[in-house]
C-alpha cells in the first residue's frame, strides 16, 4: 500500500493531526451555524438534513470556506474544488470508511 | 405582517432565510432591479473563465423563492421610501406598503472623472452579470485590454479574460497591487505571478487623458487598447436611505441588530456600515459572507427574535491563476513572518490576541483556524502559539478545548 501511494499526493477528506504521542482525526463537524455555508460565494455548500454537503459542480475553488472553517476541515481535490468529510453519506460506503478502517477504533460514529 | 426587501442579492437571501427560521407564514416581497435569480457577483470572473455557467451561478436552488413563499418583483426599482407611511414608491408609479423593511441595495462601480473618457467607445465596468456578459460579447482573441484598477475587481477581471484576449495592461495610482488586502511582500508575490502569466502593470501611474483606442498616462507612456475596463472601486448605494432621512455615513449606519436609525428599517450588505470586531468601529465590509450574515441577522430580528451580530471582521479569500490568497482582520500590532519560495505568511498580534493575517500560496491551508482565533478573541496565552504560528492546527489548543471542539455537535 505504501508503495502504491509513492509519489502520489494523497488528498484525504479528514485531517489527522499528530504530535509526539498524541494524534487525532479532524473531520467536518457539520455545524448548525456553519460558517462555510454562510461564506460560500457559489452557493455550493448547503445543509441537508443536518449534514453539510458540497455540490462540487457549483464550487469554483475560491477557498472562502477554507478561510471560514474554524476546524480546518475542508481541502481541495485534484480538480481544485473543495472536498470534506460528508460522513460517507453521499457515497456508497454506508458506515463511514474511517470508522471501519481505524485499527485502534479511535473514531466512532454516533449521535451527540 | 409584510416583510419587504429592497435588492435581490446575497443579503436579501440571508434575510429570507433569517425570517423563515422563525416565521413561515407572513408575506415576503423582494424588489430587485436585475432579472436573474440571486447570484453572487464574485462569480462573474469564473463565468468568463468557464469555471461555472449562468445556471450554476444561481445562489440557491430553483425552488427557493417558491419554497419560502417569496414574491419577487424583478426589474423593479424603488424610487422613494416613506418611513412615516411605511410605504415605498416604485419607478413604475406603484406603491408597496411594509411592516418591516430591509435595505440591501448593494454597491455600484465607481467611475472617477477621467479626461475624454467619453471618447472611449468600448468601456466596461465589472460588477454584475450583465457587465460580464457585455464584456464577453465585445472581446476577441485580438483584443488589447486596458484595466484601470489593480484591486480585487480589476485583477479578477484580468484573470477571467486572460486566455481570451491578446494582451492585458493594468494601470493603478497605487505603487503596488491589491493594497487593500496585502502588504508589500504579498503584493510583490502576487504581481510577479501575474506578470509571469502575461499581465503587464503600470503602477503609480494614471490616465491623463483618453482618445479613442489610446490612453495617455501621467508618466508619458501611451497605451493602445481596444477595450477599457474601469475597476477603480465601488460605492455603496445609499441614496434611497439618505433621502428617506436614514442616518448614513459612508454606508447606511446599522447597529448590532442590523437596524438603521429608522424604526422597522434594517440594512445589510455592501450598502451598510456595521460594527467591526477588531476595531470596535462601524466599517464598510463589502464581502459576500458579511452580506449574508448581516441579512440573516436582520431577518431574525425582523421576525421578532432578538439576534446580535458581534463577530464581523474583514476577510478575503481570492485566487489568481492558481495562486491563492487568504487574508483577515487588521494589520496592526506585532507581526511574525514565515516565508518560503512558494508561500508567505504574516500574523499580527495585539495584546494577547491575533488580530489579522496574510497568507499567500501554499500557506493557505486551514486558514479558518486563524480566522476563528480572531473572531473568538481567543487569548493566545491559552494555547501553544509557536505551534499554531508554524501551522494552523487544533493540536495547539488545550486538550479540554479540543475535546469541546471535536467531541460534541457544533
């Protein structure tokens, strides 16, 4: 796997922060008063049933959401438009893949 | 209850959403002078670059107005506001009464007096979709374009049309580009990038006079051009408010509730002058996010739910041909600079607070963490500042704070 990813820029939808023995994953918090949505110039970010979703067709890659998000939870994809964690609700993975794949079971998926 | 909104752009959309959070019944009427669904004006340069389309530019979904039961009077202009009768007179002679009014009249391109400007046939501004469409119609592969103004609008215009024309020259009175958001080093980096892409600058210069197809500069240079774009700046549309006796400074003065000096009249967006956090003064903040949030705040208050807007600051995210720039706040206090060949960062600290930043190139990632430090007035002594100076990261916060940030719904 490490070899397969060699020289390839990885573009994750979550950000793992690490320092010394501490590490944690930062993903979109799906804020109720979402600053990314309020600052999006394209109307590409919206709240659908409590989930913040990106319409990548509408996004122009202006980075206003990167400027606004207090968690640093949005990043650009290969095409220069934004992506972030959408809890795998907009793909076919079901249970979020980071939850399925975390060997230490450090990421959980539950209502809070 | 009848809510009336003058202007159909971002502030009004925020206002509609703000009202409908609390009042799903009462009538909302929006009076706008354009014929389009609400769109964000900063998108017009992306339209010319073909990164979006007129259809995709719609700020909200097609059913938005229907869903929120909004009556739209498009291509309509309000001539006067009578705050005593609570009534608007429209240009077509009709009257519209209101109980609560939002003024969201936006801003217009400012055209300074320039000698013999009237001799230039192909002249444009770059504010509206109609402006962009007219410019796009007029330009050809052989066009030599002259842009007056090296600010956000002028340079976004340049980016939008660069690949479609023969040459672009930009003239500005200032000695560097984007002086409203960048420091000298930031300006130099962006300028070098744009020059590499083929844009020519004439700074600390101005047009002494025009002839058809020719601009004579103060420096004695003579520039030939086919198309002229004037992007010197914007002026808030405040005449309507002023003539109604509403208090106006540079913009329509509003309080933390987005109320004007006149009862039941609110204002939001580029026409308004509201409280700014870091300076605690009322400032013009002609930014899309600010327009939305002021409109939303006004809407909640109009619907009778007290809401205050406390955290407005200047902030800009803008990119030019692959080079991204994000800035926020004010550039005062002690600064820290980090730079490399491909990135530039400058942070500004006053007392124990981050009050501003400039990020260029590969330093822009996760900029919102810095923005949040400014908006939330987070004491820097409460976190690992040397770590967060290096890169914006939640790791820099105390564990307890992080738990709050990541362990709960926000």
